[in-house]
C-alpha cells in the first residue's frame, strides 16, 4: 500500500468514526470529540467540513469547552437531512418504518406473508417500501431477519423462512432502486439500542430478546460484537432450570425451553388441555389463573437467571430487554429482579435492567439503523 492510499484509508476511517460519534453522542463539543477520537482540532475541522457542506452536520450555539481560543460550536446531526426505511421480516409478515437520520419513527406499514418464497418476500418488502412513500427521497433501506447474514447482503441461513444463501440485498435493489443493507435482527436491534435507544451513552451493555426465539447481543467499549456465529441463536441453549421442559433439541430447562413464547404456550396448554396463545397466557396470569401464574412465574425466574449469567460472564451491569415476549415483565418484574440478584455476588455492581417494549418497531428501527450506518460508510468512502 502506498503512503497516499494508507493516508486515504486512515482519513476515511477517521471520518466514519467522527460521523458515528456525532450521530450517537451529539450535540457534542469539538473538545469532547477530539478526546474521544484522538484527533487534533485541525483534523476535526477538516473531517467535519464535508458533513457540514452536505448539510448532514449542524453547529450548535457557541460552547466554552475549556480549550484555549475562541469558543467552539458543538456538532450534531441534522436529523431531517435524510430518510431511511427499516424492515423487520418474520415468518408471518413484513413490518416497516420510515425514519429520520436518528432512526426516529415517522410512519409505519405492514404486510402479511402468504408464503416464504424469495420472490414473494421481496414483493412484500417492496410493497411496504412503496406504502411508506417509495424510494424517491430515501437514502437507503435496511432489512433485519432472523438468521445468519454475511456482508450486509447475503442471508446464508434463515430457518423460519427455509432459506439458504439468498442475495436478499441484490434482489431488493433491483426492485426498489436504492441501496439495501441486510443484517441479523438481533445485531440490528443491538446497534439501534446503542446508537439511538436504551443503550445510548452506555459503552458496555447487553441486549436480551425473548419471543419466538432467544436473542443475545453485546456491546463492549462502544462496539457491537459481531462474529461468524451471530444469528445462530447460541444464547438459546443456556441451562436455566434442571427441572424445566425439554427444548426441541432435547435440552432440559434451557433458555429456549423456558423463555420462548411457544414453550410458554405449550406448558400452559398442557395444564389447561387446550391450545392457548401468548397474549392469552399473559391475560390469564394477570387475572389470577393459577396455572398461568405458575408458568409465567417460572419463566420470569428463568429470565432473571439468564440476565445474571450474561452480566456475570460479560462483566457488565446494564441489560436491555426487548422482543415480542417481553410483556411478561409487567407481571413478574419482581421475580425477574430477585432471581437475577440471587445469582450475583452480593458485592457486584447493581444491575440496571431497561425494558424496550416497542415491539416490532424496535426491530424495524434497528434495520433502519443498519441502513444509516451503511449510508455514512458509503459517504466517507467516497470522500
């Protein structure tokens, strides 16, 4: 690599870091930015100029940040400078949101899935995009999906759709005509919680989702941890209750057996002698049905143990709970907290548990966050 190309790569990387820092922490003073990124005032001025010229950054009122010289103006993003669409794909449907540059939801749309063929799913995603205003004026589309994703484009495995090695980004770009980014849904949600949500300003935290499956995301020192195994659902087989039910893979009392909505429904269904849905389980428990209260209580205690396992092993003190199954929190939050404390050292830092109960919107905003990151990456690469 030549000296010039090396400098260009460094500059591009620094510009991406700058954009990311302002997006997450803005409005932020130049002094704080310099300390956070290890950049001189001159470098900050040079790197921020293209963003200011394009109207993506704005300057706030003068800020006396402790440095010598004239007061600097803190930097922030202009949230209405770009629009993005984020889409969450489930086995039953497609849910999308239109967002601004900070993934704030502006409008939403949904379509059911009648089948799982690639052509049908792509058509339904495209229909949601058009319902949200179409591709004109949109800087990018993000899609999150349960399963493995490589290169922000290829779905290498999506069990609930029966997919293997599908170029979902390529298929969609042909139809919608704007850049498309694809990511595992838990990774996307974790990024959104870090950038725009409950984890904003917290450098290290975990995201735990319960619902159809059990998802686990991790942020360490402001970096989302992504590996080749992200999307395999490895957090679904943590042993939580030696007397609990079996999961489909034969593990007794693992997190998948204890925390998924299907397992919760199956346990109560056996007790009642009929099929029940997850919302009915919660409703019955709220109205004092003993069988439902027993099942939800056991689920809450298992969730507390899972929280403690994550906090103990990852050595963190903040957990964000999300997913379509998180409605049980209102019923058994005391049991969840008590079980988490019981599995922690008494001198350990007190756990901070944050609940994101925004449902499908949280996942879709996560997908939009992925598109926002990719869009900023393209911008800085072009510079």
